């Protein structure tokens, strides 16, 4: 059983046992609990930590664990209604309207929510622990911890060696990017936040692909920006509509994912690559290139095209490259590349927001990507993603063939087209009741969705078997809702 599931189950058992003890009474020793429940000391410690966080027990190191008394704070509920007025009192907002910068995180939280152990996860955006390089990460962390100066303050732009590695990784060995063009950030989401807050003023429009990643829409709206949709088809963002969108809105930023776009999986065609840069340059606008899937290419895919940043001598492209999705949710290391005054603006925003990315995390990333295990992990991941994609495609063709669209040879998800009139949220709720978590398509659209959709992820499930079982459960939910 996976550690996370074991911790949750043990915490539930201990929670049920607590009424046996009076308030302040000591629970059995760790040795007794480990033997009684046949778990490791680490699992027990983490389960106890869950109960401590809930206020159910008190842990006294060297003494023991005791049942806590009633939570007196819960009895002191105050009047919080004044906050409704304070939080909506934004200049220019009509009475009763929430401010334009209200953070809408529902689309992001949906993909971050960890379902119960009995539910198959076809929703998440991070690799299942079996796909994470846990041993290489542990070894890299240990080596980083022994480096002199690991706990010292890093340069605000990031460690020079890590910036140099990202410059080569993004621009290629003969590319024009250098370490001085790179800024290390705390993950891809942080990089997008820094980019949008730096390049566009509050209230300004920003062009985004439609559909697109909900986290981008949340970042833009939290910064007070107005996301303006530009449709995507099988060849990527519609460049025949892009120039007109720039002209009508006077936007100065386009955010796009040219490689295995989330959620459609589209790859920007060669002709459109040139058009995107030409149109943005003519509009005096930046292109924020979210290259999240660069290391998620499947084993049976042809070599992917170079990033837009590799063909950009004029600083039009601000590139985002993250290590998180290809390693672990907790290795929150990414890079922003830019040139000229834009880089200084990005740097200033990051310094004000967070000072710098913790040095131990940067040192760990540097140790990982510089080790022989890095290449082995990428090859193993590419093969595993191919196998998982094939398992999901086969299961969909068997169970619900009418929903399946293109199956891209990169990324970690499929984008399903539901019959017109389908209530995608009701279907997702029915699927959850059937034991599988899936993602409704609505939050991926900046405006009204043209059709009902589901996104199915195959990166967070335990393997091809559970993926096929998850599709079976989805089929049951579809049958129950009349599809």
C-alpha cells in the first residue's frame, strides 16, 4: 500500500479509537501502536501528526501522546460579516459586486485535490509516486546537503550553474540564450504569476488560448487582468484570429503552450510558429511560452520542435520551463528566460514577492539534472507515459469510443468531446460516486464553452490497470446519466 494511503487509513483508525480514552489520558506507546497496527514508525508518526493538526491529540516529545480536551476556540465564533464589505470595497466596483481581482481558485484546486484512496485519480496533474525519481531525488538532496554553503543565501536570480543549465536546456547547446537571460523561480505557476504581473498592468487585456490551463486564468484574474480567448485547433492557436485579437484589444501579452497544449494536446504547426512571432512583434507584444510538456514527450513520439524562444533574437518570447511535473510536486524549480528591460522587470517582481528561491532546493535540482540518473529517469518516464496513454486509449475505445478525440504523443491527458447538451459537472459528480475522479472542461475556457468536455489524466493513477478500471467506472457513470 502506498504510504499516503496508509497514513490516511491509520489516522482514521486512531480517530475512531480516541473515545476509549478520557481527556488528557495517554495513548499506548509508539512501539505498541506499531505492533498493533502493523505499520512502520514513520507511518505512525505521520498519522499522529494528522490528529495533532486536527486538535484531537497532544504530542509531548519524550513523554507521549495524549487525548486533547475540547476545542474551546470553536465555541468563540465571532461576527465575520464585516469582511464581506471590506473585501468587496474595490474602487470602481458597483455595490454588491466582488472586486475584479478576487482570486478564483476552483479550477486549480480541482486538479490539486487528492481523492480518497478508493477513488482512481484521472484528474491530477502531477506524476504518481511510482513515476517520480524518488531515489535519485533522495540522493541529490543528500549530496546537496553536504555542499558547503547550501544553507547560505543564494543570488536573487538563482544559482549561476543552474541558470546555465536551463539556458542550455531551453536554447540548445548552440542557442543564443545564456545564464544571464535566466531567472530561477519557485515552479511554473510562480513563473507565470511573475510574468503576467511584470508584463501587463492591472485592468489590461491578455490574450490566452481557448481552452487553456485554469491556473493561467486564475493568475491573470488575480492580477486584475482580462483574459481574452483566442481559439485553438489541432494545429495550435488560431493565428488567423491572433492579429485581429491584438488589434481589437491592444493587448501586449499572449500566453500560449506550443507543445502538447493543455488540455487539447495540440502542437503548434511550423507555419504558425513563424506567424505567432511575426504577429506579436508587429503588435509590440510579448509571447509568454509555457513549455510545461517539454520533458513529457512519449517514447514513440518524433523529436519535438524547438521552443519558440530558440528562434527569437529580439526578446519577444518570455519562456517558462519547469522541473516539477517531470519529477515531483515538491521540487518547485522553474526558469523564466527573457532579454532586455523585460528581464529586469521580471527580476524586480520576483525579488519583491519572494526575495529568492531557497538555495537547498536549487542545489538539489542541480545535483539531480547533473547525475546519470536524470537521463535514465527521462527515458523511463517517456516509456511509462506511452504505456499509460495506450492503456487509456484502448479502454476508451472499448467502453466509450464516441468520446475519444486525438491522442497526442506527449503530455499526460486526453480531451474528450461529450454529446451536446451533456451536463459535464453532473457527469463528473456521477463518476466520482462511481469511484473515479475526472475533470469537467468548463474551467478551461476563458469565456463560454462551445461544447461539453472532459479531461482525463493518466499521470496520477497507479498504472495501466487502474487507468483501465477508471475508464470502466467512467463508463458506468455515463450509462447512469444516459450517455
